C-alpha cells in the first residue's frame, strides 16, 4: 500500500495553497471525500482510482489515506499508444455522465475550477513588460503578440469553455498521475475533481506531457491525434452522440486558456533570475518549453476560430 497524508496548510507557494472552504479550487479535504464517497471507484470502462484500504485521522489534523500501490508503470514511461488507450478509458468514464448516469451534485466537488486556476495566475501578465527578460528568454519571433492576445482573450475563452458538455473532470490529468494496472488506467491525485466539460482533461494530458518533460515536443502532434481519437472512441463506446463543436471547445479552447499564463511565467523566471524552470536547469527546460509554447499558441489560434 501507499500512505498519502492530506493536510491543510497556509505555507508554501502562493499558487498552491489549499483552502478550507468546499468552494475553494484546492479544498484540502476534497481528495479524501472523493475516495470515501466511492466516487473514484464508481467508473466503468477501464478508468478508476486506486483502491482505498483505510483512512486514518492523524493527531496533527491531517488525514492518512492508505491506497493500493499502483506500481511502477506510470504514464511518464508510456508509449504514445498507451496514452491513446488511457484517453479511451477516460472518454468512456466521462461520456457516461448524461448518458447512463447523472452528474453528481456533492457540494465538495469543485466548480468553476478552470476559471479560478487561470485568474490566480493572471498577475503574471506584469512580466510582459520585462524587456530584458524577453531578450534573455529567446522565444520565437511573434511570441509576444500571440501570448498577449491569449492573455487578453482569456475571459472570452473561458466563457466558451463553460458552454461545453458538462461532465466530471479530474483537472490534473498528466502522465505522472496515470498508471497501467491489469489493463486498467489508474488515476491518482483527486484534489481538484469537480464539474468540468468533455475534452478538458484529454486536452490537458497532451500539453502537460510535454511541459512536464515526459513526451518530446516533436511528438505532440502524434500524441494529440492518438489522445483525441481514443477519447472520441471512448465516448462512442458508451453511446455518447452529442455536440461535436462543444467537444472541440473542450479539447482545444480549454487547453489553450489553461496555459494563458505560461509565457509571462517564463519571463518572470528571467526577470527574477531564477536558475530553474519546472525543477530543471533553465536552459534545459527551455529546450522543451519553447516548442511546447508554440503548440499552445497554435491551439489558441484554433480556439479563436471556434468561438
């Protein structure tokens, strides 16, 4: 088994502080409730959370979750095809809502999660004016104009996302949270789970695979194809026959706006002369991030056409 300690803390990065209000985007007890309510074990079609063995209240106010050990087959070492299978499992699980099962109404589920996430990072936009940071970051020509537009359009993009097809979303779907166990896709870290839209998680999986250094940026087009095809097939598997335009907004628009902060955040690293980026030496990280940023800005161009 694996023991995970869940606690509320007001220490650490301002971007990742938990809250004690169920409406908070990072409500500290949400993951515990996701397991103890049976939600993480309720999906069909190949996706599930790790089996819960026990919960134990600790003397310091934290809660210990004793969970199935999902092993070493994390998504960070997967083939691109295995990501496609995971996306199919995800499509089956998310497509079932509104087809064979109702959306849950629990008050502890997150709501407006993406909007809260994006707006918490909007102050990074002050870095757009850091001219020396632009020079040192050596981002491709045209990046400034396109990144500024993405930031400025974020409210319109968020409005479009929220018109998508509602489903239950994980909101933290990236390779290190995925495991292959006996043909299933096991998904961990349910702290953000709540009401989102179809396609939102699948699109994020593709982008995060590159930004977290698990899939080379040159493979992003093929990864996107496999994930989108797998996800759409999963929806079809459970009988979903809904609005394809709304699905596209989830796959494309949600991913683009979720990363509207990425360029100003990179500029902030240079403005503050921080030697690392996403826990890697800055120069090494940027070799991955420059083409991944271009991928996001290309998605944004697609997104404007879908509004």
